[in-house]
C-alpha cells in the first residue's frame, strides 16, 4: 500500500514539474495533479495494454518507437478525463508523456 502511495506522489510531482516546463500543459491545482496521477495510473493499467495490443504491428514496424505515441495518447486521454488538466496540442502531450515517464523512472529508482 505504501508503494502505491509513493508512486502516486511521484507521478503527481512529475505532473506538476512537467506543467511548469512544457508549454501547452496546465494543471489547475495540486488536487488536480493528484487526481490526474491517479487517472494516469488507471489509464496505463487498463487502457494502454488494449491499445498496445491493437497497434502491435505498427510497433514492430517502427521498432518500438510508436510506444512513445501511445504514451502521448494516454496522457491526452488522462487530460480529457480530469477536469482542470488541459493539453493544448498532441505535441505537448507527446513531450509531456516522455518527460513524465522519465521523471517517474528516475525518481522511482531513487526511492525504491
């Protein structure tokens, strides 16, 4: 249970940092960041595997680089589901998902 709380906190912090440095991303408040981190985790757990399954041939063709597009789509979906979290363009979502994944990866390895 504590690991889940830590991962949620890391993702919320990553979202806050991401919106500070990437133009086109906006979070209304800290509580919005918590909700967005929770929805981001649920979307990546429930929707992303289905999306990855159906785009598998495209992922093979691009040697896995299409996974970055999938990450951007999942972040855009998260923004659609969470009021107060807005993304102006897909390029912002793409860069944001890349940065959020890197922040989450680095910070998770530091704390776990």
